[in-house]
C-alpha cells in the first residue's frame, strides 16, 4: 500500500497564490546544471506565473513583480542572469518604521479629527464667499457624521450650534436659512432584516 502524500508533510510554499506546481517547477529549475537551460526554464516559469495571475508580460511592472516572486519562491537560490533588477533578500523581510499617530484630544469624537481641522481652518479664514461656501460644506458633512454616529441625537440645529461654537460665533449668518444636504443612507434593499 502506498503512503498518502499530505500537504502538511510537504515543504512550506513560499507563495501559495502560485500553487504547489509552480513551487515544484522552481525547485526543478534550481537543480538544473546548465546556466542557459536554467534561464530558459525560469522564463517558462515566469510565463506560467503570468498566466496564473492573468497578467500581461509586456508590462514592465508585471515583469518586475513576477521575477521578484520567482526569486522569493526559490528562496533566492536561483542562480540566473535576471532580466530585471530583483529585490534583495534583506529588503523582503524589512519592516517599515512605525507610523506616528496624531495625538491630542478631539472635542467631539462623532465629528472626527478631519472635520475639527476644517473647522479650525474655517475660524481663521477671512469673511467672504469662499468662507461661506466652506462653512456650508462643513456643516453638511457634520450633519452626516452626527447621523452616522447616532441618528437619535442628530438635528440640524445642533450642527449649526456646533459649527458656530467651533468658529467662535463668527459664522452664524452663513448658516441662517441654510438647507442642509439630504442624508446619505443605505438603500433599504441593502439593509438586512433582523430576526425576531
């Protein structure tokens, strides 16, 4: 009786998206002694990889990506003259520096940091049409954000008071008689019915 070949007992696949067959082809290619034959085999493997990913080899970015993937699958053991500059082993495992996150408190979390920054900019702007237009756009977005956060407390009067408070009471005239934009909500067909 023959032994069953389980995937869990096989060599780990470097890039699972290409499958075990490509991994086996790369291992075969690494073992070829003749350098020219090895290059021809690598070119055939890259063509297969492009087919699997449904990509065009004529694109330079695609070629760069596929040759890099070939080098990674071979664990950088494939000794050929690559047609493109491949990524170095050290660069593959290199982790990026952690990003610094903005610090500081937000006055009203339901509006978010971006709207707060827009309101700060608005408060510093000189009076005029541009400031009035920005005031109306920010107010409409604040209404949408407040509705998304908690529809029960959303009111246009609250939004108008908040805009005026953020801007130190200098934009009240711009919001008088303003017809806020309608709320963007999910269509009723997309909302799932709750089980009772």
